[in-house]
C-alpha cells in the first residue's frame, strides 16, 4: 500500500463518482478504478458498493476513510515538521551564556524577539563561565554561546554584539568615591586590595583587568576571590576591597557601594555571540541572524 492509494481512495469516497474523482486527481478513470481494486484486494475488504448508477461506501469503506484521513494528516504533519526544522523554526537550541549577559538590557530583548519569531523552538539556556562556553561549543554539546572575550580556537567564530564601559566598584565611603563622579583612572586603584574571580574560574574579564592594571603600572593585589558577581560586590560593600566589572552590573543596586567609570583607553568590555565555524544547525543560524540584526538595528 502506498500513500497515493489512500489519496485515490479518499478522492473517490468524497466524490462518490469515479469520473469526478479522476478529474480532481488529474488522472484518467481506468487507472483510478484499477488502483482502488488493487487496494481492496490488498485489504481483503470491499470499500465501495458499486452499481451502474451509483457508488457508495461500504461499512468497511466508511471506517477505513476515517483512518486514511488520519494517516494522511499525520504524513502532512511530519512533512511540515521536517520543513520547519530545516528552516530553524522547530526543535531545541542549546545556548550557553556568561552570567553578566542578562544584565545588558539589549540581550534579553534580542532573545525575546527570537522567541516571538520562533515560538516552537525550545531555548535551553545555561549559565556558565566564558571558558566553559568555549569548551562546550568545541565539544558540540551546545550550538550558540554568549560570552565575554577570550582567545578562541580557529574552530569558533565570534560576532561582537555590544561593548560597555568598565567601572570601578568601591564602598560609598571610600576615599576615592568622593570627587570621582566623572570617573577615575585605573592607576588610582594601584594601592587597593581587589576582590575578583579566581584565575581558574575562566572569566573573560580576568585577563583584561590584569592588562589594564599592568598598563597603569601595577599588578593588582587580589586578596579575596569569589565565583559569583553578587558575592564579589557584597564583599566590596563589606570593605574587603575594590573591584572592576562591566557597567551593566550597576543595575544590581547594592547598598553601600558606588560605581565609577574607568577613564583608561580600552577600559571597555565586549559581549560576543559565538558558534562553531562549521555549524550547520538552521536554528543556530536563525538565532545568530536575528540576534545580530536586532542588536544592530535596535
């Protein structure tokens, strides 16, 4: 039995006339009659009651009609699923993102725009360090990464989504807080203890902060380490040191600290959209294209 046999049968069942059914199908009547007879022989059941004047469904034909329609509807659904998957409109897209990405308002807006455009795609979002993003992309366990800059292997390609200033964060009663509302230079922090991520954490900010400090003539003394930004800023509020983070963290509004823009050249931090150079997932391409377009035009 082939799908065309079901389509032929349904056409005759709906028209109850072999001539009109053949015309609707775009074939001649004799082959249609032969195909219906072949179907009846395969099923071992008479589907139509035929006389010289009329064609009617038999009881077996009436029951078979319902099932045949269900089969063709499922086939059409399967074909639609395949087409939508090929267009990136269906399935699961795994995305790794660095913890600071949601604090930049444009990134959640871009993800929301993707969800509106592709509601049938399930976004499996997982927070991780920038180094973890690189590793997961390389091993193929996710398709897209949103991360802070790190050296990338040749197998990955990055698109800069945005960049933002870096800010020094200190207690509101810190001596440097007064008179620095317009910003300060990294060199002003040379004698300060720092609270920051561990080197092993894989933060894309670590190397950048060290580079800015060296350019300012000092090596930062990191006296407290923490893996979560909220903890880092909390320790700053407790008077255990200062820190430097992207300006988007100002949205956290933690009492007892102030944020001062760094005035040094290159004191900005980018957010990258990263994927494998040979990525073939239509969903990943759709996400990449929509997010980059949204942020460029928004």
